[in-house]
C-alpha cells in the first residue's frame, strides 16, 4: 500500500524540522533549505542541458552534496548532533576548486565582465549561479541570527557559485561560442 504525498499538517502555515520542532513556513531555516532545494533542481536542469560527461559527473556529486546541505538546514540544530545527518567535508570544497582549475586551463582568460547569455545552456548555468548566491545569502542570514549554520556549508555554497560561473564559461568554450563582454556605457 502506498502512502499519500499530502499530509495536511502544513495547512496552517507551519512545518516540522527534522527532529520534530515546529516552525513557521516563513522561518529563515525553511527559506534556506527551500532555496537549496531550488538550486538542486536547477542544477539537474543544467546537467540535462550539458553534453560533457565530466560535467555531468560533477553536477551529480553537487546534487548529492546539496541534499546533504538541505538535510543539515532542515534539522533542528539543537537536536542535530544526536541524529545521523550526512556531513559535508572539506574535500567537497576541494573538488569544486580542482574542477575550476581544470576548466580554467582550457578557457581563455577573462578580459572583461561577461554578460549571461548566448545560448540556453549558458543562460541556465548563470541562473543556477544566482540561485547558489541566494542560497548562500539565506544561510548567512541564518548565521547572523545565531541559528547555527556550519561554516563549511557557507564555504561550499560560496565556492559552488564560483564553480557554476566557471562552468558557464567552459560551456561557452565547448559550444564554440563567444562570451558576451559587458561594455559599460560611459
């Protein structure tokens, strides 16, 4: 027998964190893990648009890490130490850095700011980058409100947005397209 997806428990604007603590659906913690979930979905779309097998593999790893981050954010921080929530590791950040270095070896150096666009894949990677920055801002707000956010989580999200920017440039290179330089009006 299958269980129903709807529970009706959130009909009054509250939800439960992992551990049972009830909070408003507008709580910063819900906003943070909801934005991470949005980012994960957007990265899935980007993965579907990219043809490079190496990028597919890394984006799948990133999606797994984003579930780890979402689990951490969805957990009551007071109860989390007693639960078996997967951990983020420094090696996860290092993987992003290694991938950025690898891609940077083949793409031309930047000579100006780059406008998002030029191809749907590139545009979607830039949107994913912006969602990653928003997720990072949500988590920084949580930390500033003393709602306990792991520093490594903030570091990973920061590096992830950098990775998505470099990936957009790498995709431009692989698609044999030209980046669109920003030419400020003076």
